[in-house]
C-alpha cells in the first residue's frame, strides 16, 4: 500500500557508508529512500530541528523469551523497547525453552514476531539440537524456514569434531555460523574476570585467556572448513591478534562486542551488584579501551546490545548464583553516546558498527541512507541528558546496569519502512 511521501529536512544526516556527518534532507516514498528531493509542497515535510537522522540500528543477539519464558520478554514488549531505542531490526537468539532447533519452532517464532513486534525480527536458529553440542540441526530446512544464522549462543560446543562438522555443512549451504569464543572447561561456573579484584571479592573467576583459546580453536576450524563465521563477543585485548591474523589471511570472519563491554569494566560490580553480571564477565579497563579502539579501527565489526532479560528473582541472589545478562535495547544508543562524547568514536563510525556492518553481514539492504535502501530510520538528539529509570523501560524485565545513571542521547522518532513506530514526547520534532 502506498504511503505518504515524506521529506526529513534540517537533519544532521549520519551516513555510515559514506562516513559523513552533514546537514541535509532525506526523501522517502513507499518505505524506500529516494535519490532526490521532491519539489517543496509535495509530501509531508518533517523539520528534524538539526537533530541526527541515521539508519535504524540492526541488533544481532537479542533474546526474546518466547517460547518458554514470556514473563521475561515477549515479542510485543521487545518490539516496543527496540522502537524506543532506535533499533529497527532485532536478530533474535535461539536460547529459548525449547531451543529454536526445528522448522516448527522457528515458524512459531516467525508467526509471533509478525503479529506482535513493531520492528523487523530476523530469527537465528540453534547450531546443535537442544544447544547440547552433540548433534547438528537440520541447517537446510531451517534456512528454508527463515533462519538467518546458526548459533548455540553462550554455550561453546565442547566437541571440536561436532563443531567442524557443523561448519563444513554450513559452508556447503552458505549459512552463517555464530560462536561464543570461550574454552568451556575454564569458563564453567565463572562469575567474574580473574585478577586482584576478583580475589578480593572471593568470586569464582575465569582468565581472559579462555576467550583467546576458544577463538583460536574456532578460527582454525574456519580455516579448515571455509565457513562463514562471526564471533558474537570479543572482549579481551589478548584475542585481537588472532582476529587480525584471520582477517589478514582472508578468512570470512567478523567479530562483535556488546555495548556493556565498551562502556563498563570489572570494577563496576562494586559490592556484588548483580545487574552488572554479564557473560562474558566485565573485563579490565585496559581491555575495555582496547575494544573501543578495535571498533574504531574496524577490527571489531559489530556493536550489539546482547539484550538478555532476567526477572527480579534470578537477579536478587548472591552474585555467584545470580543469572547473567542485562536488558539493553533502549540503552544501546545512549550508552554508545558515551563513546562519542568521549571523543573515542565518531557518529558515522558508531553507526557503521551498529547498523551498516550487521546489515552487510546478514545480507540486508538496510543500514544505509542511499537511494533504494529501506527507510528504517532513527532521529535522535545525541546531547539530550537524562537520568535512566529502569522502571520506565518498555522491556518486561528491568535488569539494566545503567539504572540511576546520567546519560546523554534520546531517541526522538523511529521509522520502519517509512512507517513511524515510535515518537517521543509531543514537543519533539518526530511527534
């Protein structure tokens, strides 16, 4: 159905593909970006007030707890949270109850997402049945049912033989394999990163070398099989040389990092603050800085929220026993603004990692402001200050480490295929 012609004028256009940040206007018709502006008077002209207009965020690794744990997050609540956070595409994880490991479960997820979500939903499927690391799923059937990638999420596959078989078969079908680089024996039961701070707190810890060991194994298998591979989270400086070598050698490899590992460090857990317990655990400040620099240089390709809703009961436990994970669909953009305001990454660089690169990795047309691209857009004020109230978040679960913190960066409006799915308060330009 044809939509009204829209022109976003007086906008600070953030173009990650061109690497530019400039004042201009953007025209949209039928959900697609146009190559020229229509004459004034035609269409609906929206004054952006000099605020930033960028491609909508493409967020790889979002957990929506359907099926099985709908009380933590549903497609409806996740869609609202994503729209409010400027996220126009959520790429969902298969670590549900049951795991998304058959075409039937995947079709249920697609049906629920299409009915309830305000934003685009692209589901990933498990790599092994039940995410148990023993038997490969039917990758071909799941691809036909709509899976965009295959992952066992935070469960590293113990058997190298099983993982090599999965990669070989995925390679034959052109499927993307996403792994969580960890040496499973070393990381089992760990709650924090090893070091003096962990010792003083008396918490079970894991060395960052466990990540490097897991990544080294995965990259050897990629070289052996030729698979398309993405490391969901690279968080340690010691992992970066191996990643650089793999890319220099021409392997089809990309890597991501969560916004929490770019903006928080191991000291933030303070006196056992469980909302800061994530997986992998928060690292040293030197690792955090190294990750930011790796994103800025392009060595790490993708920034994601790793949105992981947990209910109060699973977080209000002793640190060692508490569930890992944090919600981040609505805090991804303002947290990323911390890197921008610190002068560490410019806005086109941030949107390259949050929108363009994830779209490219998945073969999507989104993540850009060029003619013919879908009009998935976010209008935001990078300087607007606010104090985060976790109870104001749209997610059902409220487990954010940023509760009560002063942040900058507010989403004013979000559009998916030219249709507005979020508008801030009535005084905003998007309203």
